[in-house]
C-alpha cells in the first residue's frame, strides 16, 4: 500500500501521527528510562542500550525535524550551542573553517576564543560575498563552511546555492544555522548544504520554555557518526521532558511562523517610514541588500526577525527599549511573545553590530498593539 502524500504541515501538526501501541494514546508517553532490557540471547534488538545515546522521546522529536528538513537523519541536543559545537568537534586538528563575520555571537565567540585549542582555525568573511568566501578557501585544508541565514542581527542573507557550490568544489562541507529561517521558510539541504543546525530553543519550540538544539543531515556518513559519538560521549542529548515539550511546540510551528512573518513584515514596512528610525533591517524589504536572494531562497515569508536603527544613536536606542510595555525587553527570539533588545549591549565590544540597533523578535500578538507600543517608546525621546 502506498502511503498518502500528506503535506509536511499535516504531518507535523500530528507529530507524525504516532499513536501509543498498548494504550492507543494520541499523545505518546514520555520515555524516561535510562536503561533497556537485553534479549534472552544477549542481543539488543530494540536498538536501545543506554540513555546517553538512546531515547525514544528524543527520537520522536528527531523524526519531526528530519521530516521538516527533508533530511536523512536528525539529532537533538541540550542546546543550540551544543549542537553547533558538536559539528566543529567532529573536525580534525589542523582543519580550517570559514565562518561569517555576522553570526550568532556566542558561537562566534567560541570560534574566536576556544576553537584554536582543538587545533581548528577559522577565517571570518562576509558570507554574502561569494568572492570573499572563495578567496578564503585553503585548498585541502578548508573542511567546513559555516553559514547563518538570515544572520543575527542584521539579517544578511547567504546565497546558499552559491556557497554550497564553492564548498563542494573544494571538498568542504557546508553547515547552516537555519534557526531564524525555520524549516518552513528555507530548507538548506535543498540548496546543497550538508548539515542544518537549529537552536530549537527558538522557533521550533516557540514558547521560550525549552533550551534545545538540533542537527539534520543530508547523508549518514562518517562525519555524522562522529557527531553521534560526540553527543554520546559528552551527554549532549536532549532530556526526555524537554524533548516532549519540543514536540508539543513543533505541532503549531506553521501557525506561529506564519503569524510572526506577517507581523514582522508589517512592522518593517511601518517603521521604515518612522521619523525616529534611521533604517529598518529586514530581508523582506526591497531596500535590504539580500532581498533578491531571500525572495528566491525563502518561501512563504521572510522570517519574524528584524532590526531597527534608532535616530539619536546608542543612548536613544537603549532609552526606547526601556519604555516599551507590551514588547518584552529580553534576549532570545522565536517565541510567541515579542522581544526587543539592544543587541550591542549583550554582544560586547568586539561586535560588528551597529550601536544604535534594536533587535526585534516579532511574536504573534496583535500587530496594531505591537506598533503602537514601540511607536510610543520611540517618540517619547
Ligand atoms: C539562540 C541561537 C543559538 C544558540 O542556541 P541556544 O539554544 O541558546 O544554545 C544559535 N544560533 C542562533 C541563530 C540563535 O538564535
């Protein structure tokens, strides 16, 4: 019997439709066991041995993420950072990495301060400039290109097809932090990436109540096996309770992302003409440098993240952030509640982030309320 061709939206709404065998429960139980019974003949035919590597609830979340990314396999981790670092630690000493100048700051910090002690060398480039990426290649030594699109906090867009072509020509892998695009708007594997990473803390879970990370892969190969061993050795697997919450969050991913995209676009259009705003950074605006590529690469929306540069500089930006009421003044992104943050304050002195920039994570609230609240905060300068 051929399986009906349900859309991804339908499959994810039902968490792939798994029903618990004995109880017929529509929501499968949370598997908390750390150990599993051997078969009478000393085998482990269930495939499960011990909880540091094996957990059924984590596997259910992984099945959903692999479906969303059209990947061969996926792994969930205790955080987005641990997922990303597991990729870098699967490289060998002496390997060279190319990473973007504009990227998630904590990961840039790890590459700058800690990667060298593992024998890894990183060159930071403008990832939206393919000639710069090509020029940074060290033939035979560059083993990984790391991209992020749209990239924190200017939302610069990487031409994934272009970078994948460069990686492939030089025998390097392409890994993409696709946290802000979500699998609904961009599927990096479709554009030639080898590995996709998500801070599942953000849109995948969507409720600011779970720290989680995920990787999805084009091929189950030696590199993927090394990532799997890293995860098991360091106990990086996501716990079963968190995996359950992540599954529950992902069931509404399509509704949340759709609402966030609509709100972000509407806010970007309105603030682009605001007297207290110097510039709006949002890939959905025709004025954004990455707009043409984003249009080709992102389906159904340009994401829920945007930034505004405030007239009057850093002081005016921080003052505006202190006056909002509906927007919540906090770091992080991708939740149902809208967040606002003076980004340079958290990124520290070596950030490429403009000092007058406020990063906005559009939630699912009424867009009129969101506009009014921030408009008032900007005008009462
Ligand atoms: C939050 C974030 C991360 C890190 O994820 P954690 O779950 O906080 O470790 C990585 N990349 C991007 C783009 C993020 O927003």
